[in-house]
């Protein structure tokens, strides 16, 4: 009886496997029949057209430095049942270009074989995600269905077939600029992601932890250029554009030296290198190139405007429009977003031709784009351009008015503490102020302030060797050998995570040493915000029992560090809380702290400060 049952079970599994294989073959055959149309329609997307010329550059993948990303590497990553990839880096580092290149590999074939093992339909989602999160799965399937209809021209594909394509990993979802989307959208995606039938996902984001702590994605980070790598990039760019006859080796060498002087000691993004290369190949002479990054941005706008012949706007008018649009796209939280047409009309109330002028920036210049489908907002095609033009507008708007600058600096510190990712805009302000450093002492003060504010929100704490050896014990040698350049606080976080995964308890000595590290890191964060307006205070009474819990548990498990002050306890969160952590904290502390934390986190998400009043 047992033998017959086992045979029947094997036959059933064999039949099911054959059915699944047959179903997959049907899907693959259908994708093959529409792949040319998909490829053409995808390449027609404005974002994809802007990323058309892809120059391979070094990336970090799983803490390994690769000279470039290849189709074979992506194919290997896609072997997992679920593959979530976050392409993270600062504005202009090439995140979107890299995502678009992966999408092109999805539909490409080499020697009549798919580059990634099988053909995959890439779907690019931009701006805000139009999803009914109360009915997330059905709404998401309908969103993907609409995208597939547009890409394939096949309106007969139903929701069930869409679910089959997703579940078999035959659709790649790309969410571009997730970190610039509304926080409510980011939180809703985090909460629902594991429920959605998505097997392959790529998001681009300035923050690597954008998907929250419950998800463990593959992090790919495009590396910034060092001066010594500019030569190689510029030469490759010229060859890709087939412009060797225009740009001789001597001028190319001089251009590389000019670019090294332009970026100074800082590393450069792919975007700045591309803008510089584009200007260079347009002239072929290094002497005509700009000497500073703000000038590079303005020269690039002039270069695009130069080729326009019909109803051409003057360069100065183009600059004025771009500065105002840039500021309106950032002023809400100092991160690139979309500018409201209504706000722009209020700003230019005396200009009846404003909409025509904004359309000019969209086409023929291509510097900004309408936000679809409502067309009531407009945003820059490239986020760093928005930040530089916004910085120029702030400098023009505030002039040498000390009161205006004080208010602005208050906002800078406040947004840095709330969001943690505004340092790109601070760098742009710093660069733009450098041109005025000889004008008055005010500009030197602003240069120092923006240089300070451009540092990451979480500083690298300094620990001596004894601290590290006490905390890491037998982990110390292996961790330091594997990650010699990793800040100690990050190694401590990594070690905590490993202990949680293995279930190995933390010893009393380890708890004490870890508390020292977390507290020192928290104090460093707090010491950087010496200005009162940067201290976000929410008062709540707390008893001794809850305080004991904070010291023993919250620090180690959730990186919430209590710092005792004369009038209360300051809580510094050195890492964002995951969704699951809320319920754990609630179970451990029967106290309304959780409600306050959750409410504040939902709105601001990063590295928040909390003050609790002692009884």
C-alpha cells in the first residue's frame, strides 16, 4: 500500500512539474513573439532615451568592487526565487542608467540566446506609484497589466496572465527614484512588498535602506570617479560617440586635467563627467571649458540652447526659469521632487507666456519634463541639475541678508535631521558659494556651514582597539580582516544582526560594551546638532521600569539610545526602526512611547530625536 501511494505521489509530482514547465514554455513563446515590440516601446521612454549611451563604470556589489556590471552577474542574481535589488548612490551617480541597462539585457539576445537565460519584460515605474494600497495586490496587477498592454500592443492580456508572468519571474519591475517619492508611498510599499507577486524588482534610491529593515535586498552602488579614472571614462565616451577625429589626444589630456581641477579633491559623479565630456566634444578644445561645477551646469544649459533656432529664448531667461523651477521642486524638504505649475504661475504672475516657456524647457531643451498623467507638475530630468539651479536661486534670493540666511540654515539643519539625505543639496550650495568667498565674511561663514551640513547625518564614531576587542570578541579578527575600512559602528550593527540570525545570546559583557558604542555614536550625532532649532522635542512621562528597559533592550535591539540630561532623557535613534520592531517594542513596554515613535517615524523615517520627561 505504501509503495503504491509513493508511486502515485511521484506520478502526481511529475505531472505537476510537466504542467509548470509547459506553462513556462507558453509564456516564453509569447514573450518571444512580442519582444521586438517591447524593446522598441521601452527604448522610446524618455528616461530610457536619456540613458541611451551607457558607459560601464565600477560598482560595489555585496561589498565587492567590480570594474563594471555585466549581464552574467545579473543573470546569476536572478537565479534566486525572489530578487530585490536596490541601486543606491548620490544624485548623478548613474543609478537610472544602470537600471535601464539591466532592462535592456532583459530583452537582448546573444548568439540567439537570451542574455539573462530567458527573456524578461521590463516595466519602468516613475513618479508616484498609482496604487490603491487598501487593495494592493489587485491594484498592482492592474497597474502592471496596463504597462504590458502599452509595451506589447496586446490588449488581450488579462490579470491572470499578468500574475503568471510575475510569478514565473518573466517581468522585471523597476521603480525609479523611490527615495524621491512621497513618504506615504515608501511606507506603503515596504508594508506590502512581500505580499505582492513580484519575483524580480529593482529600485533606484539615494538611500540603500529604502525598502526597510524587513527586506534584505542586493545593494549595487555605482562608484564615484577618482581623478585617475577620468582619462579612461573620457576616452571611452569619445570612442562611443565616434568623435576621435574631433578630439585629439593632446586636447583630451588637457580636458582631463581641467576636469580634475574642476572637481578638486572631491570624487565626481558619472553625470558631471558626462556633462563635461559633452561640452568638450562640442568644442574639441579644453581652453573653452568651465572652471567650476556651477559654471559647468550653466554651460551645459547654454550648449543645449545653442542648437535651437525656432522661437529661441535667451540664455539668461532659460537660467532664470531653471533656477525658479529648481527651487520649487526642492523647497518642501530640500530633496528633488516636482514643482507645482500653480506655484510657478503665482511666482511668474505677470508672465502670460509662462506655460510656453516651461514647454520650451521640456522640448526642445529636454531639461525638465511634465509629470504625467495630470500634467499639473513639472520636474527636472536629472535631479542634480535641480539641486544646482535651486542653490543658485537661494543665493540670488537671500543675497547678503543675514536674517534670511539664518532662517534658511535653520531649515537646512531641521531637514537634515528629519530626512538624512539632503547632503547633496548642501554640497551644491557649498559649490555655488565658493565663487563669492572673496566678496565678504558672510560667504566664508556660509561656505563653512554648508560644508558642515554636507556631511552624512550619521558620523563615524572613533573607538579604540580595546573597545572593539571587548565588543567583538572572537568576531573581531575575522570581521576586521573582511572589512578593514568599515566603520566600527557598522561592524557592531553587522555583528548584532548575525547574533540575532543564529539565536546566540549576547553576554552581559558584550551588552555593556555594545551600549558604550551605541551611546558614543548617539552622543556624536547629538553633538553635531548644537543649534537649538535642530532639536526635535516630544515630551512624554516615563517610569523607572521603562527606563531600565530602554537601557538594556532598546539600545541593543533597535539602536535607540537614551542620553540622560538635566530635564529628561533624550532618545537618539541611530538607525530607522523596521515595521516589525514596532510590535516587539509594544509587547515589551506597556507604554505610549511606541505610538509616539511610530507616528513620528511614518512621517520622517530617518534618525529621529526623542525627549522623554522624567517623573
